[in-house]
């Protein structure tokens, strides 16, 4: 009996030892690597660059007054449409006291001169009618009278201009009435009635009463990196995506590329402008941010593979293609075309029937995915 248990113990120990050896062997045995495969497929490949910028009116005009004063009346608000020469505001002039005093003094002197000349003229007129004085004497007095009259009128007009900014004879040509210089929409009115304004002169641009722009003539202003600017040219079609208008896309035509770039955040950027093509009844507000998709190159019905499957060796590119034996791959050199960043065109080296080596399949991940499905 003791012999039986002894033999049984030896058998158990041998079994445990053998099981341990088998477990360690299976544990250390390398799991064969499995790779996914994909066939080349036909697709359209578009290589493009994206320029960020905004949509603004081509012509945005600031309306400034020609005289300084206080806004007495304002006839427009932002969003109104105005026509050229339409009155948009009226300015009340606050006269300079020194100039006003000089103008009043000039008027008084002119009045005195006119009254004196008038007395002489009326006396000479009677004497001339009686043929007591000659025509030459009468003519001198008349000229003096006319000159005094003209000086009186000029003094009156000068006083009116200083006090009111307009003469009695030129009510429509007054500088106190501010008029629009173009047709368009009022984008902004930064001042209010009662605000002081200064005129445009050689020292400053003057106070902006309002900004007017033609909202039917819009352009896209953006910037392109120096690595892409050499690939674009005037006349190229652009597709605009405006963040505030998600549903619609707008067409544009590139019409300007800056000849000189500017450094921004360590990179050289070139300004571009494109004419936005608006459809009937389409309206874009000024200042919308937009992205311009510029098509650099396009290939229809091209044989492509995902760009991640492509490998490189020096100046050549290749892929690994499955042979007749499953999961056995061979290197094959290929000639590539354009890429859109996701797929790349294969010009030579592959057919639709080839199975190209892709990413490695993780068994653990597959099991997790299967468990999720269950």
C-alpha cells in the first residue's frame, strides 16, 4: 500500500512538473502577427489648401464732416440704405468768439462805408440828372457806391458763415449738411446727436459720422502660408465656408495675391483677396469669419489607397502586398500621384485585386469589440 502511494506521488509530481513545463512553453510561444488588408479603390482625389480670413465690403467709406461743430440732427441709423448726396446729418456750428467779434466789426465798418457812399451817390445822381457834373465824376462816385455795397454783402455773408456755416443765398450748398458720398448700407454710426465733431483737415482725418459700404460687392480677405502661395494664382476658383452660415457655401474668384509677405507668429503670411460671387437675394454681413478652400490639384476616378499604408525607402515608395499565402507579404515598389492627406493616388504598381498590408490587428482589442457587440 505504501508502495502504491509512493508511485502515485511520483506520478503526481511528474504530472505537475510536466504541466508547468507545458504552461511555460505555451506562454513563451510567440503569437503570430495578423495584419488587416485592403484593396486599392477608385476615388476622386482633391489636393487643396485652406486660407482663413473674413468677408468684408470691397469699398467701406467713412463719412466725415467738412466743418466742426455739434451734431444737431442725425437722419440715419445702422442698417439704412442711403444714396449718394443724401443728407445724413446736420451740424450746428459753435462760432469762435474772436472770429465772431472780427466779423461783426467788419460788418459795422462796411455798413458805415456803405451809408456814406450811398449819400454821395444819391447827391451825384441828382446833379448828374441836372447835367451839373460830368459823367466821369458821376461814374467814380457810382463805382465807390457799388464797391461799398459789395463789401457790405461780403461782410454779412462772412458773419453768417461764422455763426451758421451757411449764407442766405446758398442754403443748399452749406457745409453744415453732411451728405453721403456713395450709395450703400450704413454699417455703423459711432456718434449721437449732441456729440462734438471736428472737420477733416491736414492734421487729422476728422470725426467719423457713419460708415457706408456697398454690401453687394463683397470680397474675402485672408492669408496663405509661404509654403502654399507658390501653388496658387489669380483667377482660381475658391469655395468659401462661413462659420455663421453653416448650410450655404459661397463661390469666389481669387483676384489678388500680395507680392510681399508679413511675418506672423514665426511664419511668413501672404494676403489674398477674392471676389465673392453672391446669388440673387443672398446677403452676407460684413466681418463674417470664413475659410477659403483653394483647389490646387484634382484627379477624378483615380486608383487610391490610404496614405498610411505607403512606406518609404530613400527616394522611393513601396507597399507590402499579400502573396498567394495568407498573411505572407512581399515588397512592391509603386509610383504615386497626388494626395489629399487621407488617400494617395497610385499611378503604377497596384491593381484593384491586390491586397495591401495595413495596420496590425490586436487580438485583445478584437475580443473587447466582440464582447461589446454581444
